[in-house]
């Protein structure tokens, strides 16, 4: 039981449920900055290549720049949120996201677009890293894993709707209109967060923001073998996912002949599987060991990726590729909530820094895969399948070797603070 819970009367169940649902909607929206900014313009990538007069591999740097920017931004903003609370860095970051999205709209060249994407990534990083830290402020143990699974229902809508909405927007406007929609979403969420999200980190739990303290905190986390194992497992499984995200637009539209609208619906189908897996995970947590659920997800990711590789090597069509991709993508619904909660649970006193390091492992590794996935251009699904399989297997090894817990891995159940 949390200290705050022990010193005041428990909230009525209906009040707790309402408050939890509100947090899930707001924090889910903040977490959705990343998926929306990555997925929403994927159907437009082929058209953008012609409009900006650049090649596929160069254009995919707009994805890599965003993902790397998110990783670095989290590294900075996580400790700042431990020092100054969650609200101020969060609201400032969302405002930066809005401004950067407008700059993306007016970018005349791919070089300026890449620069605007880096700035946009810093703004998105605030929402992503601080939302995870806020969850750790409010929950612990199995309750935290269940909340992350609930969050999958909200954040899962982003990858479902983003490519579909992006494809539909392309029928009405250009790729610039997609970034305009992102700016509008950021402005709306800025207002909602300002009124609906309270400060979750009281002053007595804040840590100094001087560079030495920040470096010592990160060094402590990096010396924690279990934390690093779960972080690498999360990052490498995301690398497999991001390989699919960055290459699938070209592979499915050019190699397999889907149009932007068809691609959007196919991409969204995988996200439906991710959401469903997340909800199943929420029901099983507390009944099944979290490491078991995590290994099921990691195994599904690796097996689905390997099936894509077999289909690509055999020259099979969409009827073989799509089911395998669905398994690989849906498995993330088991990997993300369990790997995240298991990694964060041991570090409540530095949740912002721990959340930031998880984000760096996740998004930096993912960003490095983007140029590799684009090396073959539009000719084959083989590089995508090879990278997905490699990262899926490495994720399994990382968790199995490094994240062997020193005691029982079944976490205590602690509710809303």
C-alpha cells in the first residue's frame, strides 16, 4: 500500500475507477504522440519522395531522426521531471511539439523536414517519458502492469487510426496536411493536459537536477542487470517493430501492390491485434507470472518475424506474409506492458530517469534500424524480414540471460495512490 493511501481514507471504488479512466485517457493521449508522429504519414512516403525529390532511403531518415530525437529527448526530460515535477516539463514539451509540427508543414526540403522532425521528437518525448513516470508515481506492481495493459487500449488506437487517417487525408490534401493534423492534435492535448492532469510527483520525492546526480542515477540503472535486461528486451523487440513500421509502406505498396488506403487498413489490423493482446495481458496479470507472459510475447514476435522471412525467401504472396506480420505485431501487446512494469518497479524513487533510459533503449535502437530497412529500396521484403527476425531473437536472449530476477518475479499488487 502506498504511503498516501495509508494516511487517508480510501477513495470510493467509483471515484477510483473514474480517476483511473481519466488518467488512462490523458496519459494514453500523451503516449500516442510517438505512434501518431511515426505512423500517420507512412502512407504518404512514396508521394513525399517525389514531391521532395529525394530517394526512399533518404526520406526514411525523417523516421530515423524522429526516433533518435525521441530517445535523446527522453534522456534529458526524464531527470528534469524527477527534479521539477511532471506538469511543467510536460506542458512545455507539448507546446514544442505543436510548433515543430507547423514547421514540418512548411518545410520546403527534406533537410529542413528532418530538422523539424528532430524538434518535433523532443516535444513528443516529453509526453512519452513523463506519462510513463506518472504511471509509476500512481501505481506499483501488478496494478502498474494492469494499468499499462489498459493504456494499450488507448495508445493502441493511435497506430490503428493513424495510417488509416493518413491514407484518407491523402485523398483530400497532401502530406503537409497530415502534419497540420498532428499540430491540431497537439494543441488539443495541450489544453486537456493543462486542465485534467494534476501533478503526480510531490516535492518531497523530487531529486536534484545537477549533472552529477543525473549521471550517478543513470550509472546506477545501468549497473542493474535486471533493469538492463528488460530494457534491452523492450528496445530490441521495438527494433523489430520499427523495422516493419519503416519498411512496410514501401514493401506492401510497391512490392505487393497495395494502394495507400489498403495499406492503412492492413497496418491497422496489426494494431488491432496489439490492442487485443494487451487486454488479454491485463486479465492474465496476477494469475500468470509476468515473465511467462513476457516470454510468450517475445517468442511470438520472433516466430512471426521468422515466418515473414520464410515467406520472403520462398516468394510467397500476401496470403503468407500478412498472417505472419500480424503475429509479430500483436505480440507487442504482451511485451510492452510487462517489460516496462518489470523494469520500472524496482526504481520508484527515480521513475523519470528509469522511464527515460527505457525510452532511449527503445527508440535509439529502433531509429538505427530505419536506414538498414531501406537499403533495398522497393525491391524486396527480405531485408525487412531478416532484421525483424534478428532483433526478435536478440530480444529473447537479452531477457533470458540478463533479466533473471534475484527473487520472485511476481510483483505485489498496489493500487492508485
